[in-house]
């Protein structure tokens, strides 16, 4: 039993659908990563603010330390430098907070962009694909069993369009009841083709 995606419409449709789903997931992931990187650019001002605030705080603290060594008035002169250094550290902290906020926003937006397309794949396509695989696997086992062809023929009589059935024989049901080998074989092949399968 083989699958011929290039000859049978069902298998070809499955292959095309699989390709489109893979392309859809790939494009969705790429889009989410692009959006994440785009939003991450908003963190640049925060990085600059953190760097400038941290550098200013270090310079003011160093200057305050030097001024503090002045005899008699050193302690009084150090206080303004310490307050300015504290303000600069607050600016650096604000820059870090802004970067964390941008990181969280970038991640949340990327996940939000992925939820819908991946949800369609997991809820819509995947169950249908698994169901088709189970049906095709069961049909392949039936075709290999001694009485499997007869069961496949019966299923074809019950599920295939009437136009396809009448092309096999004008009274295909009667031919099946008589056990006509040609009719049974044609019905079984019709059911297998509907699943994208072909028997040797």
C-alpha cells in the first residue's frame, strides 16, 4: 500500500495543506520575532538613561569623596554631591525599569501574535490531519486483510457519491451482493482513492 500524492487528489490535497500549514507556522513565528525585535528597539532610550545615570552617579560620588577630604568643611560639602549622586542613581534605575517594561511588552506582543495562527493549526488542522491518518491507516490494514476488500467496497457503497458508483456498474449494489470480483475490486479501489491510497 502506497500513498501517491502526485496521482490522487486527496493525498495531493493533504500534501499541499501540510506545506501551507508549515509555511503558515513559519511565517507566524518570523512575524512574531520581527515584532519582538521591533519593540525591543524601544528599550534603547532606557539603556542610554541607565548608562548616563550610572556614569553620572559614579562621577558625583567620586567628586564627593574628594571634596570630603577638605579639612573642617569636607562633610558639609559632600552632602550636595551625595544627593546629586542619589538622583543620578534614580535616573539609572528608571532606565532599567523602562527596559524591563519593554522586554515584557515585546514578549507579550510576540505571544499574542502567535496565539491565533498556532491556535488555528492546533484546533483546526491538526485534529483533521490525525483523523485522516487514522482512517488511511485503517483502510491500508483492511486492504491487506483477506476480507478487507469486501469491507472497503461496502464502505464505498455507503459513502461515495452516486455518480462515481454508477460509473463502476449500472447496478453496482447488486454486483456487490453477488460477490462480483470486478465490482468489489473497483469499489474498494474507489474507497482507497478517496483516502489517497492505492493498492498494489
